[in-house]
């Protein structure tokens, strides 16, 4: 089995490569320097040259606020890139796996989003990711799109690392309490994707299309921060813990609108692939690795 992974310097991509190599799977790991996924010629040349059985696209334009002004690049990476990769997968008979986001929804209400709920992105980032989903579905037969949310791990930039860094210089922190979602450990996303690959490699044909995968339990950013500092205290990671204050989203206006509700219903991926939601609390047991 041969697997092509893009975005290998990102949170999910880096976890994917480590896990695949542990399984002795032949991997072609590419970053934006070695493969510009928005260049169709380069994508086709790389894919046909390697002839993978699976392509996992972990590359994305994730600067949510910057995307509001950088529309062209956002769509080039989040829409054109997946489309070219999916088309190349179709041409060489590979299965295409692609990571998407909760930002494809408007974030209203309190119900968990299921895969076929109406999409209504409220930001350029969300629009570009939805456009990528639609492009993949249009050009590829064997594809799996995994929407996730609130990604974190020991690698890269994320909320956990930001909180630990701020705690070193701040006595007080105000954290948003009216956005609710499921923090998701990038290593668990990688494991979920590999479970999907192995399911197919073992001769099973899944229901192609969109799946949701995120962490449980659902919390607000304030509650997530509170748990992070509790975990840090347990490991004596910080000399002093900052006092936390909950505030509404309106306290911190941003160029891009964030979903107030990022709850993703993950029953479909568990029923099809046996993949359970990410246990994000357990993923912070080694919180010293995030500092």
C-alpha cells in the first residue's frame, strides 16, 4: 500500500506521517515547498509519478481572519488544491481523503450538526472549504471528506499552546464562553483517517461522502481553557495559574465570524468505520509536551 500525504508540516499531517511510518506503510510526504497543490500540472505529475493507493489531503489555508482579505489564496489552496488532487486520484484509481471543517455551517442553534445539514458558511475560510468539498464530490468517485473542529496537538500553533504561553506572562485571562464545540486532538484525526484507509484496504467498500469527527465532551473555549490549566496544575507545569474570566464573543471582534455552535454529530463515522469521538481530555495527560 502506498499513501500520498499533503500538508505534512501541519498538525494533522505531521501526526499522519508518524503513524503511517510506524505501520511500515510506504508514504510520500509533501509540504507546500515540495508540492504546490494549487498547481494542477505539478499535482498530476506528482500523483501519477508515485501512483498511490490513497491520497490524504491535510493541506489547508487555515488563517481564518487573514482569509477575509486573502480570498484568492484561500480558494486556491482550499478549493482548487483539493479539486486537482481528487481529479488526480480519480485518474490513477486512488481513494481520496480530505479534511474539512465545522466552518461550513452557520453555527446557529444548539443541535449537533449531521453530515447532510444545510451548509451556510459565514466567512471566506468557510466558503473556500465548502467550495473544496463540492469540487471533490464533482470530480472524484471514491472520496471521503472528514469535517472536524478545534484541532490541537503538540505540534504547530493551537489554543492549548497559546494558553500555556499566555499563562507565563499574564495573571488574568478573559476567554470566550459563548462558542461551543468539541476540541479534537490531531493525533486522533490521523488515527481516524488511517482506520478509514485500513477499512478499505481490507476489502470493504464504505459509503462514500462526508463524515464528521471531533472531540467529546463539548465545551466552550472558557471551559477548554479551564481544563488546560487544571491539567497543567496537576503536572506542576506552571508556577502560577492565571485567573480566568468568561466573556462573550462580542468582547473580541474579529474580521471573520466564528461559529457559535461547532457541535458535530459523529455517529456516522462510528457506525461505518468503528471510529469513536476524540477523547480530548485524555490527550492532555501529557500536557508537558505542549509547552
